[in-house]
C-alpha cells in the first residue's frame, strides 16, 4: 500500500497543507480556551478575596472605633486571614502575564499560518508546485506543538505558587 492510499492528503499537497492548518487552528483554539478558563477561575478568586478583605476591613473598622474588642488570638487570626487574602490577590495578578504569553504564542503561530496559506493560494493561482508547502505546514504544526509542550497548561498551576508558563 502506498503512502497516498493510507493518507489521502499525502497525494494532494494543498489538501495536506489545509489539514495541517486545521490541526494547528484546533490546537490554538484549545490553548486559548484553557487561558479563558484560567481567567474565569482567577476572576472568581479575586471576587472571593475582595469579599473577604471587605469583611475583614469592617472588623478592623469596628476595632478602630472601639465598637468591638478582640483577643490576641483573634487578632492573630485576623492578621493571618488578611495576609492570605492579600497573597491570593497578588497571586491572581501574575495570571495576566500567563494569558499574554498564551495569546502571544497563538498570534505568532497564526501569523506563520497566514503566510503559509497565502503562499499556497499564490502558488495555486500561478500553477506553481505546492509540494514543499506540505512539509512547511507539517513543520509549522510540529513547531507549535514543541513550543506549547515547553509550557504547562495554565489550568494545572498550583495555587499559592509562582510558576512560569
């Protein structure tokens, strides 16, 4: 059996290019969906922390006005809760950079994809050979996969840690 019988696109370079481009589009879309899910999770975390800070701020205000007394143990607990909320907000702040990195990698891959498809269209219009574009498309998809493999899925980040994606 020939390669073209096993993989019909292999006998048709334009179809092979478009198949690789479609796979690239699917993988980019998946990474962007993960990034959006991360932003949703971080937004929930920020809202929860803001509510906690607001409640603790009210406690501090009652203490400042003398309306409420607090034991040393309660004060220590309040301080730890405030520290945890502030740390969570600072942690959430790092995710804008993670999102930017995911989007930057997607834009770079999409730019290369655009150039490849333009070249395919131009060669087809001119009747030029498109065979080399199939290997270029395959290489583009593989480069994207290699680059993404070097970065963890942002949804797998551990809470309360600083990680680079």
